[in-house]
C-alpha cells in the first residue's frame, strides 16, 4: 500500500474452513498516537477508515464479511460486532457508527489500547457451482447436484406424499388467484 497505515499490526493469524468457503482472519493491532494538533475523534475515524479499507481490500464485492473488534486490555468492554453482509455494504461509516455507540457505553476506551480485530470472510459461489447443467438429463443432474430430489418409490413413501401435498397446495393457490381475478 502506498499510504502509511494509522495502526501497527502486532500479530496476525488466519484460519480457513474450505468445506464452508469461510476464512477467518485475526489481527492484534494498536493505533498510532495522534498528533498534538489532531482532534482525537477525527483521528479515530481516520483510523477506523484505514482499518476497514485494509481488511476488505482483497475481498470481492459479492462475498460476505463480518467484523468483530475486542479491546484486549480492558476485558469489561463489550465486543463490537457486525454481522455478515456483502463486502460493498461494509463501509467505514457503518463500522464507525457502531463503534461510536459502543465507545459511549464502555467505561473506558483508549486510543492506545491493543485491539483484536477479527474478520470473517465467506466466499459466495460463482456461477452454477462449477458444473455444466444445461442439456443434461434429470438422472445425471440428480447425481451431480445435491439439492435435486428424485423420488423412486411410488407407494407408501413420505417424500412422494410431501411432493403431492406441495403440488396440491400450489394448484389451489393458483386456482384461488385466478378465481379472485388477481394476476
């Protein structure tokens, strides 16, 4: 990066869960001290902006990210957490707004405290999961795709009864739709 970071990275770990397409990344950081002429609130906002941009810099826009910030020096502080959302929705203003609420509720929050920042990154599948489905028969698709259910038993089968109930429900809903004149 060409710009100088407003924080120091003390420790960094990463863990991957390939079965779920999730990567967890933890940083132990410490913000640099603000200059004498800088407003602490403005400086903290600049730090949060730099930290957010640093964390999600290499995450594609369609992927989901979640963020947790914990003060390691004052264990009574609440953990700041942002649930999983698309990367393009995790903006520095969102993180700053949530952090501002938590800073007000915490007894003490110092700019020079060590913070543990944890980023969860869930990669969303691109296209059709990597297999061609167009032009294939149902037998082949049911072997490839796990979400396709093929019922082979016709008599005394719970799956067949559930499918027939679902179809009956869909037919009655469409009939009610047509009968009331709603399209």
